[in-house]
C-alpha cells in the first residue's frame, strides 16, 4: 500500500499560522498598554493619559483613543478627538506616553 505524505496543519493552512501568531502578538501588545482615568477639564473637554511599553507611540495613542471612545459610548455619545501628544519611550525599557484631549458629542 502506498504511503501518503503527512502534512502539518500549519503547512496546509498558512493563514491559520498567521492568525495564531497575530493573536499571540496582539495579546502581548495589549497586555503592555494601559490608559488612566478620564479627567474632566471643563464642561465639554476631557483628557486621558495612556502608556505603552511595547507598542511605541502608536500603541500609547491608540490606548488613549480607545479609552476616550469607550467613555463617550458609555454616555450614549460619540467621541470627537481634540488633540493627542506622545512622548517617546524605549521599547521594553520605559514606556511611550500619550495624552489625548477629546469631547463627547451628540
């Protein structure tokens, strides 16, 4: 009886491998970002600070924007980004930090 070559599941479906690696990397990066409490600056303007140890400036800013968006959605409103400023960190040594200013509209 002729033998059939066996193939790994990952060899036959490279997209599954990319998906698994993406989930692992996403989990690591998400675990290394954090956003602080939302602070009200005046009647309509809010601020949130965030940091990212492995995601760099983009990860820090994204964490702040996501927190701001969730804050406004909890109130039945939409987040409107005012400004975002980031400070550089060194990946794995000290975190990048971000300050996001926003309003909740609608």
